[in-house]
C-alpha cells in the first residue's frame, strides 16, 4: 500500500511514498506502478508532477525500469540527444 499526499494546497506535486517501511523496495513500487499505470498517468496529468519519495531505488537500472513502466523508449543523454 502507498500513501498519497501533497506538500501544499497548490496540488503540485502529488507525493507517493510507502505506507509502511516494508513496502519501500524497488520490487514493490515497480509492481504497484505497473498495476496502477492508468491511475498514475491520470494523477500526473491532474497534478503536473508526481514525486516518488521514500522508495529504495538504488541504481540507474532500477530507475530506468521505473521510467520504462510509462515510457518504453527512453532516450540517452549522449551527444545532445536530450
């Protein structure tokens, strides 16, 4: 389970974090995002930004995997390809 909250009344950003410490693993957030992809995309459009806070994403590969849940064709930042 995740908790969802905002820093202030301006609705930006929506913050998603683990509800309990045991749910802070990469595997947990990857699975949760995969299962809640349409909800997450809706909230991203509604709030303009979503911050994933408190999850153990410990490598570039894990971060890339999280991003690829929503965008499978990520671009490299090499040679001005940004």
